[in-house]
C-alpha cells in the first residue's frame, strides 16, 4: 500500500471524528458529549492506525477496512453507538448510513433512501440543500408533531471528496423546551398570584383616599382586609423564596443526622394552637427505638409543618389528625431497604383520584377559592416534594373522597435500626 493510500485511510476516520466533535461542541452540548467527541477522534485514529499495521485476514474487514457503504468499520461502530441521531448522505442526498438513534426517530430502514422520503420537514431539506450549495455548515430547529411532539436542532455539514457528502446530526431539544415552558408558566402563575392581593390593596387605598375617608367603620373594615391581603403576599413571597432555595440545593445531599420523632413533635407543637382553634385533635403514635435520618432539621420540620397544616386546613372541623412514625419497606417495592415512614392522616374532605398525581405541581389546587380562603399559596406540597427528593425519600398520597387523606413521607435511616453509635 502506498503512503498516499495509508494517509487517506487515517484521514477519513480522523476527519469524521473531528466533525462529530465540532458538531457536538457547537450544539450547547454538555461536557460528557465533548468528552465523547474527543474519545471518538482518538478511537478512530487508533483503529485506523491499527488497520494500517494489521495484515489482512481473508475478507474480514479490519478497523480501517471499508464497508459496502464506503465507511470504515470502526467509524461505523462509533457512529452506531452515538446516542444522538446521525445520518450520512452521499452527493445525491441518499442515505449512506443512519445510526440506531436516527433509525428510532425515522422508524424505518433508511439505507439508500433519499433524505426527503425520511425527514419530510421542509426546513431540514432546505438546510441540506443550502449546505450543499454553499459548502458551509448550517443548523435548523424543527418539530416532529407525531406521535409525541419532539423538537430537534439539526446540524448539517458538508464533507468533500469521499463516499459521504453530508453529515446530519440531530440534537433533541424536547426536554429543554419543556423546561423553558415550565419556567415561563411558573413566572406567569407567580405574577398572577401576586397581582390579585396587590389589586385588592390598591383598590382599598383608593377607596380610603376617596369616599371612605371620613367613614371610621369602613376604614377599620378595609384596613382589616388590607392586612389579610398583605399577609397573603408575604406568605407567597416566603414560599417562592423557600422553593427557589430548596431547588438550588436539591442535588446536594443533606448533612447531619436528626431524630424524626423530635422533628414531628416540633412541627406538631407549632400547629397545636391552630388545631385547637379549629377544634381538631392532633395525636401522635411513634414506634420506639427509631434510628435517626440523614437530614437538615429545619427542612424536615418544614415538610411536616406543611403536611400537618394541610391536614388541619382541609380536615374536618372538630375532626382528628393522626401522626404516625415507624419502619416500613420502601414504597413501590424499590429495593429491600427499610425506611422510616412518617404518616399524616386526616378525616377530612379527601381528594378526587384524578387530582392526586397533580398535587405536588406548583400552584395546583383542587379548589382555588377554598385554598385562598384558608390562606393557601398552592406551593406547600411542591416544597414538600423537593425537600423529600433532596433527602432521597419518597412521598405517597392516599385519599378517599369524603373519608380523608394520608400523606406518608419515607426517609432512609442514617444507619440501621439498633446500630450502636460510637462516641469518641
Ligand atoms: P395550598 O397552599 O393550596 O394548601 P398545597 O400545595 O399545600 O397548597 O396543596 C395543594 C392542594 O392539595 C390544596 O389546595 C388542596 O386542594 C389539596 N390538599 C392538600 N392537602 C390536603 C388534605 N390533607 N386534604 C385534602 N386536600 C388536600
């Protein structure tokens, strides 16, 4: 084999690997992708070099040998394993190769088919043509509406003088778009929630400046309502700040060890006056000898304050709220791990079955008016969910409309039950 031929064999996989790396680094890809691109370059270069050194064995294609499509086997293997969909086209825009991820997107055997019969999105086809005409890389965002709406960014680049003329890589933006939409909805909801009490406050200020100026009785009444509305705004801002702080720390494992029984008793003591005012009895039954949980005391207290507060708010006037603490298997049969289970049960109005899965969504309320009357912000259970996640716990909700609800928080023990603590 001549020197020129050897160079060609090394150059193709190297160029392909570099292209993949360039495409990946330019696609807002995370570090893992960039590393993957770098590994691809090295793997391709090494296999090409091995292909040069290795003697030919029969007809078996070695790392540097070309397949029927003209692609070296090693390059094909690397492309096949890329998690992002990749398609290589020849000069007539027919598919030379489509990797597994791309086959999952287009759902058919693509080899030798024209790109327009596989990706029927005019924007992508136009970008392929533009890239071919100008020889420059292009990128275009597009959406597949069915079966489930997915949004991709397509990166298209030209390669001159080989079996492959165009490389088309898709980057899935669906999760990012969904997160963007959720952020926008959250801001819209938060503004709406704040605007309502603000509008009430402005209205009463105008009234007090106008015709109620000299009406002492009306003034007292309006100032009372204004205090309630200002309180609502303060609670909402406190909950929004709590939620943001907890979300920021969600991936940081909690430090410290805490007795869950002490946490439950503290939360219960804080809410006892409210329970008494509503004529609700608040009781607790805790199994003895519970191991501590790994967790931040203040965050855990917030979980149980929110849950007990809800049990009182949506409980039966003159009814009961029962707190329980014991050991239980992880819910949903996940692992054999024993967890601490803290339950809050009420005998109140209960929750309709279809609402249960949505309760931990921000601002979701079964009855908005009733939640507002009770001073709710619609963020309490969202806060609970995030704190439970941070503590690697689980939250389950069981409810029977008309009979009551049970919210159970499962938290992993900091050490096995009965383990001896070594004191230094
Ligand atoms: P809110 O501030 O409205 O109480 P949460 O996030 O704490 O917000 O709760 C969301 C919704 O879940 C409530 O508005 C209510 O409809 C329902 N909910 C929560 N706890 C209970 C409960 N113990 N019984 C019945 N419904 C409940």
